[in-house]
């Protein structure tokens, strides 16, 4: 898969933290460091989604949801994810 270049801007404090943290983690480059951070964040999000699904399944009725129920489930999941993202940024 071809790599895509993404440029980011950091304030000096965050840039210095990233440099020091990447060196302490023995990363060969800032790109490797950023890829690792993104992979960890993606895994956290998958784990959160899985936990939400498992919680939602507790006590759920047997059988497949109707189209209307499925739309409500998806809408609720999007709302919860947005709330979690807002809380994380605060």
C-alpha cells in the first residue's frame, strides 16, 4: 500500500514532548512514532466500540432487529462516539 503524507503543526511544547517521547521509545523516526500513536488510538476505539456493543447486547431480545431498530442502534452509536470524543478533547 502506498504511503500518504500528512503534515501536522504542533506548538513548541507538544513538538518537544513528541521528540523526547519518540526518542525514549526508541523510534527510528517521527513517522514511526506517529504511526504507533495512531495504531494505539485505533485499537482503543475498537475496544470502546466492542464494549458498547457487548453492553448493548446484555438483555437484548433474541432475533434480528428491524430496519427501524437498526437505524436507531447506529444513530445511538454515533451519538455515543461523538460524546466520547468530546469528553476526550476536554
